[in-house]
């Protein structure tokens, strides 16, 4: 391995040490339906996002809340801090298309229609909010 690749790999590993991620792989619902749920919580505080997911009647809300809890747990394991003490928020949520099962639906006059049973991958990244102290803000405003 060349030195440039090695340095890039080491930098990527260092960046991943402070990245708190949870992934849901091959969940059998269409990405379009899951994106509706993901759009509800993007950029919110984690506790508020969990409350919203708890009261959302969509089918994708339950696996999304489990995934968010997993991301919060990953934060606690990697950083050694408690999620209650830190102001956690949902930094990124994205839903990607996964494998598609192709089936055949019989149609009139000997024809057939294709049925596509879609699935998706969901990724949630949580992070801490940088709290700015009021004294620091006042000092920058006075200059």
C-alpha cells in the first residue's frame, strides 16, 4: 500500500472514531415510504425525534426509532459519555434503495405484469451540539 493511501486510511479511521452511526440493512419496505419518516426527524434533538417516531402512525416509524436508539447507544459506547448529559441531535439520515425482488402478476389474455418488491437501507448519524457560551458570544459582538 502506498503512503498516500495509508495516510488517507488512517485519517478516515480517526474521523470514524468520532462518528456515531447506526445502519438498518435490507428492510423490506419501499425507500419512498421510509424517506417520509426520515424527513420527520432530520436535524432534531434525539429525544424529540424519539417522541415523534413513537406517535407517528407510519409503518416505518418503529424500525426507525429502534435504529435511532441504536445510534444513541453507539454514541454512549464509543464516547463513554451519557446521552442524557450531552445535547445529541440527528445529524444525518438517509435512505438508500436495496435489493429488489422481482415477481410476476398474471394479467388478462396470457400476459404478465412485473411486481417489484422493494427494500431499503437506512443510515442514521448522531452528533453532539456545540454549545456556545453566552460570554463568548458577547465578546465577539463587542469587537
